[in-house]
C-alpha cells in the first residue's frame, strides 16, 4: 500500500481545524452536533482519518460552512481534483461535482471504490436524502440493517439520516454518482 503524502492527508482535516479554530468552536460541540467522538474528530483534523462524504457534510453543517469549500483545491480543474482525491486513499475516493455550490441543498459527488473494498472507519449518516447511481462495478449499499446489491445502471434513493456505507463486491473498481440533498 503506497504511503500518503502528509500534505494530502491533512488537507481536509487541516481545513476543518482552521475553520473550527477561527470560529472558536470547541470539538465537543462538533461531536454533539455530528455524533462523532472527539477522538475521531481529532484524528480527522490531524489527517489520521479521512472522513467519508457524509462525515464531511455533517462537520461542515456543524461549522456552518459549505462542504464544497473543504473539498475544493484552489486553481484546479475537475480532472485534477478527481486525480488528487483518488490518491488520498487506496480503496475509496470521492470528488465534488458541484464546486461552488455554496448555500445549495443539493450536492453531487463522483465516488470510486476499489475492487473488493469498502470505506474503512465509521458508518455515516447525514440529514436529508441520498441518491446513488452505479456507473460501473457491483456494490453493496447497507442502509441500517438492510443490504442493497446494485450493479451498473442500478440506483438507490434513501433516507441518509439512517447510518449507511458503501462496499465494492466485484473484482473491478466500482464507480458511482452520489447525489445528496440536505435541508
């Protein structure tokens, strides 16, 4: 497994910490508003944990900022952002497809999960709704206790307030379009 560059690992966590410190928001307040432990939030800020999209949305909401600002890379086009996010972790990558969507309720992401992999760490939940469309591969989307198996061309629309997670269950990389609505 290739080592991650420190600057890449810290980018989202560093942005979160910078905003949180500037706004003088204590970690326990973010923990209470997101349901994440203070230890997990410290790991995110330190670059030791890479949060899934749902966690980024929850943290951004708790900080009262647009989640796209945490995913933006200054001066880059969409293809460069996709490549940069793909290098972030070996088995799971995402990039915003709606940069500059400040104060918007709808956000779209391109999600790539390597073959036979899942996002490691916490299950995630965020207020609103989620729509997942499988572009390639075969995935399991677990929503609460219910397991959904999807292949290319399948989609799923669900209450994203229920803890959920993604997993590739094929021998090829899975690629999805994930659209999230938050009220």
